[in-house]
C-alpha cells in the first residue's frame, strides 16, 4: 500500500506549541512566521493553561517531582505517578518551546521554595536520580539558573560502560537506556546554552556511543530487544525510553554538532518508518498512567499529531542525508 505524504494541513491545525514546530521543521515557513506562532505559546492553548497553574511560590502542585499531596502510586489516578508537579510542568513548557522570559522570577522562586522529595535537597542542585538531574540540567540551562555543579555531577556519576543508571545509588554498575537518554538530553541542552566543556562533550559522546553500540534497540549481553517499551510510542513523553525519543535526541545532537546521522541508527529508523500509517500519520500508544493537568493528545489508537511531528521530522532528517545512488554508505570514506 502506498504511503501518502504527511498531512500538513492536519498538523498545522493544532496548538501553537505544536504548530510552530510543524511550520519550522516540516512546512519550511520563514522565521517570522514560525517565531510569531511560537510567541503565542505564552498566551494561548496548552502553554498558557499550564502557566496559569503555577503557584505563587514558583512551583506546580506544591512539589518538585511529585505533587505535595502525593501518597504513592497505589493512591494515584490510574495507579501511576502524577505528572502535575514542577519538574513535569517545566519539562513540558521547555519542550513546547516557551520563551524563558514568560517564567521570569521562577529560578529564584524555586531556589527559595522548592526542595526535592529525596533528602529535602535544593531544587537547582538536583538529587541522586540521573533522569531527574537530566531534566533539571536542561531546565536550568533554559531558564538561566546556575546548574554548573549539576553538570559536573554527570561527569562524576558516569558508569564504566559510558552511560548512566538511576540505580547507581543502589549499586548498579550497568547503564540504563532510560537513564542514559535522559542524561544525554540534559547534557546537550546545557551545552547548547552555555558552550559546555571538553569534558562534558566527551561524556555526551560516551553516552551516545553506549546507545549506538546497541543500535538503540538491543542488549549487548543477549542481543535481544532491550524491552517492549523501546518500540512503543506515546505522547506525552515522560521518563520512559523509546527509539523515537532516542532518534529525536540524535537528530538534535546531529544538528548541534553539524554531523551526519550515524549509520548505526538505521534499524531504529526502520522501526519508526514501519509504524507509519498509510495516511502518513502515527497512532497514539498508551501513555504512562497518572494524573495530568489536562490532555494534550488523542486517546490510544487515534492518529497523534505530536507523534506524527516527531516521527516525520526524524525521517526527514535521516532521508535528507541518505547517500545518492552509487555513493559510498554513510560512515565510510570514498576511495
């Protein structure tokens, strides 16, 4: 069955947080068009709704990672973690493209009022969880907080195999796909905002190598799929790994570094391509359960604008770098 081109009109009929990315990355709109749409995030739609829910102390839902009233997953809606607290709200606003100016004063408010549920540690210093620290590093870089100490934390806690694992505190010495990807995203955002350092770039490259050596999919010990979650796609993205999230990271890193796609991404690209529907869309999977402020995507099984944006953008990046017929494969030198 022939796959149709991505339905641009359908994608453009969306919230400003999504639309500006479609305009910039898929529709080829000029800067003044997509930047005007992006500016609307603070005053319209998802972004404005989430901004309005910020508490006077700078937090959301009275907590750093969990809401202030959280009593454990067994008491949460749907049996999962709530996604309403400060870290998750800031993750969403950052990834939607909100201008940091809309959160003026938030850095100081969180420094004064927000503490991690783990050991009551101060917000911008992070805690012991790699994923949480990756989010905080990215958000701090975006908002202009001093998170240099947190960047150093990733150098101090990188494992011997090149990546990171949130269970290091329990003695784990083997990196995790989830933890490594979330750490990489924080390191890249920090580097893009501050220039980083040679040591941080080396750490980022080692984490990338950890995933690339496994083709984003396979364990080194058994050669089996690392987990069923790797090939399942659902929006909003939370802490869980998927090859779509990983490819989105490698696209961003490739553009930042001015480097072509690594050929070891090919199998993961094939997984994303195979999930495309005949009408050019991707279907919503099952998001991680838990309370949210409001829905930002469709129910499972329906065409998802968010997933279609991410997947189409990744495939366009990969295909644009595809060698022409008769040229050597990517990653090899011409003789």
